[in-house]
C-alpha cells in the first residue's frame, strides 16, 4: 500500500509485539518490523536504522516518561510516533499529543483500530479516538489549559509536589509551617481541580504534567 515502511514496535512484552506485528502484516503489504523491549533499545535502533513509525508503550523500561517522544524525535525528526498504552486515554492522550506524538491508541482497542491508526499516521495525519477529540473540543470551548497543573495556585502546587514526593499531611504541615487542617483543605482542592480521587492518581497526573 505504501511501499516499504519500517515500523518499530517498542513494548517490554514480547507477546504484545508479536501480536501487533501479525495484525499489521495482515493488512499492510511490504512492511519491515523491528522490535525493542526497552527505551535504550529504541534509542539504539533509531541511531542505526531509519524508522517510519514507532509504536511506543508509555510504561517502557528505561523510559516511562512523556520526554520519550522528544528524545526519539531529536534523533529522527521525521519519525512518526503512535503511543500504544493501557493507560486511560483521557488522562494521558492529550499530554502525549501535546508532547509531539502523532497518535494515541488504547491497548484494549479492536484489532482493526491498530491498522487504522498505523495507516492514518503513515499518511501524515494524527490519530486519536472520538473521546479524545471531544475532550480537545471541550477544552478549547471552555478555554481549559491542556496542562491541568496550571489551574493550581502556587501554594497548591507546593502541596501537590510534596504529596507526589510521598509526604504525609503532618510532614507537609511541618515543612510549610501550616496547620494539618489547612493541608487537608489544599489536598481537597487539588483533588478537585485535577479530577482525581486518590493519591495514586494524583502522583501519576503530577508526574505526567510536571515534566
């Protein structure tokens, strides 16, 4: 369909890589599949081989950060990147798209969506789900910043950073010289503004958007 395209599948689970490779080979003729099990492997491959499309898992050993997109494109500026992850689209897709990814696909998507995403991106277009498109439209309509941390006050950012660092309410109160009840108030506001309901989600979102 496109002539010879080189696709690099980056995932630490070999069964995932093999499965995606089979799906793509069934629909795309004359493609060359390469594999990487960690981010150093991705970097190594990109330094020696011209790749058209990188299918990249977020939770990749040695990477696991939104900065992966910037790093791979610094090596090959014309490289197309499809994020392929089990992480929630609404929370992660926009951040990676803004970081320069060309598409985002959830691993729970139907097989035909994998081929559709690859074709769309190789043809020079972006690929995102309808849910994410609606989120972008909603954010634009409401003038919502794409980085939710921008909605936090300076003090809320301080508290959020300490919470993400693993500090408890008492430790935060002592470090900032405020009452524990005040910490609880800030924590409630932070959860509300970032649309999270537990510390694990808070830490994930803080790390994702603070990079």
